């Protein structure tokens, strides 16, 4: 992502400072679906309740689908994992399992770095907690 982009810069600053208001500011200044997708992703991370996280992650998914190109491909594993966690926190295990399975199916785009490893582990844990199955027929993602 371009660190010079105003939305990306606001989200990066929000992550660095812990100021969640910057994510909402990014949402307000976003000029297109890609920027709104980025902002919604960070707004969702900062919401205090599962229902709010679910709402923002759903909005992020709609926007990612609207963008539909390589710029959002890397969002999907994290996005589906976040949707799974929100459903799980709301006690909707079947919906959570479906989202963790979607995340596992999209995990191939993740790099072999700390972020990719951490997200693959979070997906695998979500699959284990919800009785889901990863892409290779087991509760894991590789």
C-alpha cells in the first residue's frame, strides 16, 4: 500500500498511536471503494463489540468485492478470519466455521513472513474451535 495515500497514512498513524478516531477519519476522507475498503478494515479492528466488528467487516467485504482486483486479494484471509471471530463471539458457531473455512481457502496469498504465519495460525485456531476443516481436510492451514 502506498504510504503517501491519505487513508493509508491515517490508518498507519492510528495503528502506531492507538488512536482509533483516525480510522473513522480515514473512512470520512476515503474517495473510492478501495480507500473505503482499507478504512473499513481498520475501523472493524477497533470496534468494541462483536456486532459492530461484524457490521464493519461485512462492509469491508462488500467493498473488497466491489474493487475486485489484486489490490484487495490480500485482505480476504484476514477479513474472513475477522468475520469468523465476530460470528464466534456472537455464539454463531456454524457461521463462524464457514468464515474460517473461507479464510483458509484464501490463505494461499499470504506471505511466508511473520504476518502470514500469525494469520494462518489464527485461521487454524478458529477452525479448531469451530470444528471446521481447512483446505486439506484438517483443522489447519498451510
